[in-house]
C-alpha cells in the first residue's frame, strides 16, 4: 500500500485540509511554499496516465473543486496559487498515487517562459 493510501486509511497521521467521499487533501510534510497542500483521490490511481474516462471523471473533477475551496479557505485564492501534477519518474513524481500539489502564500517564480515569435 502506498503512503498516500495509508494516509487515506488513517494509518499515518496527516493535517487534513479537505475531505469528501472521493478526495482527501492534507498539508505536505516538506512544504515547498508557505501553503503546500497535497490533493489526492481516495481511489488509488497510479498516475494521470491511468485515469479512466467515465469511471474516474467525478473524482478528477472534485480534485479541482477541492483545490479552489482550499485556496479560498487558506487565503490564497485572490493572490494566486499553483496547482501541479507530476506524472512518472522524469517529472519528479515521488509517490505513485495520482495527486496535485497546491502551492501558494508567496510570489512563485515562473516555470514557463512565454516569448513572442
């Protein structure tokens, strides 16, 4: 069982920021920003590549609903936040359970450079 499944099952402690029937969110134990919350579906899905159309739609939609609600509750909705999903090893994914990182609470540097061609 993966570490996120253990958190979901209550086998490992966490500081929850959100919970519903299909999604749970908790504060990251090694935060990369003043606000750093991990948002996961309760159903174990290894990566975005394994999301099943039709079957997982509601849980995936709720990940985004949770992100919006958490950002508002933690006071970063207006100032701005980043929502990040890593998929597989080259992206830096460390836990094989679909998840999003909600980051905010400070000015975050750009990760994509936009240039006119």
